[in-house]
C-alpha cells in the first residue's frame, strides 16, 4: 500500500541525491503558471455566477414585494368600497327618514287646517288661546261661543276631502317605501357584485402566488439536482485521478526496483570491471524519485482540496434542502391561510345575502301592512258614505 511505496521512495532518496535539471524546473514553472491562470479564470466565472444568482434573488424579492403591495392596495380599495356602500346606505336611510318627516309634516298641516276650518277659528286665535293667560278675555271684549260641527257648512264635503287627503298621504308613504325598497335592492345588488369581484380578485391573487411558489420550488429543485450531479461528477473525477496517480507511482516504483536488481546483477557479474558512470545514472534515478515524491505530495494536496470541496458541497446541499423544506412549510401555511380566508369571506357573503333578503322581506311586509290599512280605510269610508246615504234617505221618507 502507501507505506510500502513511501519506504521504497525513502530508500531511493537515500541511495542518491542530485538537484533537478533546469528543463524540468522550467517545465513545472510553466505548469504552475497554467494552473494559476486556470484558477483565476475559474474564480472570475464563479464570481459572475454568484452575482447572477444574487441579482436573480433580488429581482424575485422585488417582484414578491410588488405583489404584496398590489394586494394591499386592492384590500384598501375593497375597504373603501365597503365604506362607500355603508355611506350610501346611511344616506338612503336619512333620505327615507326625511321623506317620512315631510309626509308627516304635510299630514299634520292638513289636519290642523281641517280642524281650524271646521272649528271656526283662525290660526292667530289659536295662537292667542295657546299663549294667553287664564281669565284673559278675547280681543273683542267678550268671549265668543264655541261653534259646533253641525253648524259648519259643507261638513260632509270637508270630511270627504280629509279622508281623500289621508288616502293621498298613505299613497305617498307607500311610494316612498317602494322607492326605498328599490334603492335598498340596488344597493344590495351593487354590494354583492362588489363582494364577488373582491372574491374573484382574491382567488386570482392566490392562484398567482401559488404559481410563483411552485415555480420557485421547481427552480430550487433544479438547482439542488444540478449541484448534486456536479458534486458526483467531481468526486468521480477526483477518484479517477487519484487511482491513475497511484497506478503510475506503483509502475515507477516497480520499474525502479527492476533497474536496481538489474544493476546489482551486473555489478555481481562484472565485479571490479563495473563502470563508474552508474553514479550519474543513480543520481538521475534519485532526481526522478524526488520528482515523483513531489508529484505524490501535490496529488495528496489536490485530493485534500477535493475532499474539502466535497464537504462544502454537502453542506451547501444540506442548506438547500433545509431552505426547500422551509419554503414548502411556508407555502403550506399560506395555502391553509388563504383557504381559511376564502371560507370566511364566503360565509360572510352568505350571511350578508341572508340579512339583505330578510330586510327586503321586512320592507315587503311593511308595504303589505300599509296596503291593508289603506284598504281598511277605504272600506270604512265606503261604509260611512253608505250609512250617511241611509240616514239621509230615512230623513226624507217621513
């Protein structure tokens, strides 16, 4: 193994010692220059790749930030639309209350006018009686008699006009309620359409973010696979180079041993006639042994460097796996969050639809009740007219 090779190399180095030739030194200097040039080129390529990856990551982060900003703006627009719908509903309620108050004021004015016309009093007198003190006399100096309803001319006609005015007031109220119902229906329809649009926008945003996360996960998977393949290729290449270097070293050692045995055999056969030039040859063999030892040392350094790179690649692969697991967990959490939010919005939309339907049903019931009251009043007017005609006919008959 390695111990036998080192022992043989130590024996060879003890046998002879001669400095390297200038040609070999020049050759190794050129090799070192080529290696330095290749190393600088590789460093430049690695730096360019790193900058490209950093720029790509920055662009992805910026794009995600823009997507989040757009989502925030859309949420703000949705909140603003909800606020506008609430304001419209409030304005509609105020308008309905105002219409009710105006109708009630007109009704009160007509009733007051009817009472003043049939009581024989004027509005100034009514105010006098309201503002005057107890025991104070009338402006004419003597109290007037209280008029009676049967003394008023055209009492039946006035009463008929009062009932007709009551009918008009009720019709105005029904129309106001119908207009309010239409406005409420239109407002509900607009609000439901807005909620549906918001839900569609949310779904599109979720789909877009889901596609982006899937693309990012696929990109990370491709990077991880490429890194693993490159690491495996480098490891196989390193193992092949190491095996090749060991085979070459063993061949050189065996060749050296064979040459030494051949020299010893020649020395034993020739004895004193053995030429002295073998020192030069042994010195040449010793220099070759030193060069082989240096090559072996360089190969060991290269092996250690490849082992360090393999450890770095494994650590980087582990980091990528951790990042991939983290991204998957975050994407799963986001997916669950989006699903929960979608379910909440759907439930809220259903509740809003039910509430609006109940309000619409309430308005319809109010209209039905008012129409029933109107029919009852019309029937009462007809009964009063019929009763009055019957009394008049009985008076004329005697």
